[in-house]
């Protein structure tokens, strides 16, 4: 029988007399006896749970107690509230800006459900979060407004301000030209030289701060939303600038040619037809090279 097994039985007082004789006869027995004698001297250290617990509590009681500085805590809470208030004010005063690229149009719905259609190369800025208290829109370029009835706001440009109440109108504000066309309702126009009201079916053009055109219109909407730009007695420079807004080109012309006056339209769908619509009435020529267009008077060459 295996000696390890015999030893196990022997240590547990389960070995028979014959098995004990066999174990003592083995060569490993002497080593087993030494191990057994040594293990008899081992003692488990005494453990007093109650004394240990008392010692822990006594150490806790001797630790210095921290005093809460309520003044400092109050200042921290106040600083947190100020930061939260500042964040709220910042968010409420954060403006929304929509910008269009060349040949791009964008339809925007305002918080009062009024609609704004933004023409190419234009930008519109307003405060969406604070609309009830600040109904003001900053416009650079051209936009067509369809205002929800009973809702009012202002459109501000570098040339003047348009105040509206339940109406449809178009605002063109580029360089020195400020053109407003009212299709429905009534708008009030404030500019450098004064204040006037523009009823439906009328349009006004302000150039360099002065009225250059004030007449009726039979249109029901601006022509540019139908892919066509329309002008009444404006400088050629203004028209060619609009060509650059609708087509990805750079137009080159002389200062003298830029002062010529133009009335008419051009399409947004074909640049050759558009340039002919502008140049032919003024007896001008044009040459295209890549994305560059040169306008010139053939008689001056």
C-alpha cells in the first residue's frame, strides 16, 4: 500500500495494527516522525476580538476633527451659480448665422414659422434662443421673406432697416444698393435720408443713401427664386457682381464700363446667355477663359 496513504490513515487514527507495522518498516517513517514532532510545537496566536475593536475606536477618537468652513463653502456655491447663470446668458445670446455660397440658395424657417429664402452668396444672422425678446435679423446680400401674419420683426442691413408685419417682401442689400420690393402687406423702410412705408405692389431702390427708384411692380415674387436676376437702372458693376454670385467666375471690366446703367434680367442656368443678355443692350463684348470673364467695349480697342 502507498506509504503516503498509510501515513494519512495513521495520523487520523484509522490505521490497523498491520498497517502501522508496515508504515514503521518503511524508510520514510523516521522523516514522518520528525515532521510530526515539529508540528506539535506550533501554536495559533491568541486573538481577542473585543480588545482589537476597542483599540480601533480609541484611535478614531484621538484623530483631529475637521471643522467645516461654511463661509468658504458658501462662496464656492455662489461661484457655481454665477457660472451657471453666465452660461445660460451666453447660450441665449448666441446668434445663428446661415450663409450661402456661389449659385446656392437656402430656405430658412424662423422661430415664428416665417420663411426666408436666401439668395446666393448671402448671409443671415438672428438669435434663435431669444427670438421673443429680440426679433431682429441681420442681412448681407439678398433674401425673400414670407412673414407669418401677426408676427413682426426687423431686417437690418448696412444701408437701412426694414420693419415688417405679416407680409411678403424682398430685400437686396449689396455694396451701395438697397432695394426693397413688397408683394403683400406693408413694410416700413428706414434709411439714411428718412423713413417711408412701402405697400404691396411697390418697390423702392436706394443708392448711396438716396432714393433712385420708387415705382409699382406687378410681380408676385422676386425673379431670382425662379433662377433669374432682374434689375432696374443699376450700375453695370452691380449686375456683374451678381453674375459672380450666381456663377463661379471672376469678371474683369474697366472702371468706366462699371458705371454704365443697366435695366434687364439674366438667367442663372447658362452663363453665355446671361452675359449676352447684359452685354448686347450695352454694346459690349465678352471673352471667357477658364473661370475668368473679361467685359470690354469693342470700339475702345
